[in-house]
């Protein structure tokens, strides 16, 4: 799965981007200022960086120069600076794209996919044992045979994959997949888990965690 670093000092925006991109199958990390981001870039590997210009400690322009000098990671500027001169400066300094706030999340996702595709980094396929998942087309196959999943089953599968090895609380799963809080005991989640286990033959992989929820163990 593609790894994306989100460098943004506004928590609300950073969290929104992270949630939406992870729902698309990306692995995301966040940095709130330029210094932390520089450390992350030095220590870790990323397929794409989403970069705000107005950052504490090291601004986006300086950070972009560092990125291009060290690792040549594709970078998209995300900023409130909407004047043409700012866009030109960002693109001339080496940014691969430029999107201004406020933005529609669908546009951001499309631009992320376009830049990753341009660099041949777009990872559309996830393979786990004999299961193949096309994240973009939302198609799941087992030994080349298509497995029919409902939209919620697919979203649940992606959430488990993105958090493999992590025990997820039932309330968190329900909120992320169904988009609402789990206010009372419901069998909806349990039934979806049962169907996933059966369709994928993952009875030994999707674990029930006592008094917590579920975990994918692969």
C-alpha cells in the first residue's frame, strides 16, 4: 500500500485528509510542523507528500527544497495561498501539483492518484495469501475467482487491512464503516464479520478480541 506523509499544522484538516485517504487504502502519517516533517522524511520512506506552505519552524518552500535534494518524493502543495504567483513559485520549486483550500476531498483523492500514477507508484493491488484486492476498482478475488462483497463488507475489509495487528473497538469500526456512532448493541457488525470470514475463508485471520472488537492477524 502507498505511504503518504501529510504535513499540515491544522489538526482538523490533517485529520480529515488522513481519514479520507486511509478509507481509500493508503497508509498515512501526519506531521504538524516543518522540523518534525524533515525528521520523518529522513528516517522513513514515503510514496507521496502532501505539503502545506505556511508551517511552523520550517515553511513549505524550504521543506520542498529539502525533499527534492534528498529523496525526490512526489509532492503536492495544499495551501490557502491561491494567487497565481504562489502557484507558479510552488510548481517552479518542484511541486508536482498544487491544490488550494478549501478543497473537495474527491478532487484531492483524484490528484493524489494522478501524481502516484505519473510516478508509477500507484498501488492498486493488495495481495494477502491467495486473496487479491483491487483497491480502486473495489474488486476482491480468491485464486482468480471474483468474490462478491457488498460495499460495507469491502469498507470493513479495507479498515481491517489498514489496521492489521491492531485490536479495533466495535464502536470505532462502526463509526468508520457506517459513519455513525454505535449507540446500542447491534448485530450488524457481527454479521458483516461473519460473512467476510466465510467469503474469504479467513476464520483464523479475523480474530474476535474479547470485550473490544476485532483484529486482522496476518
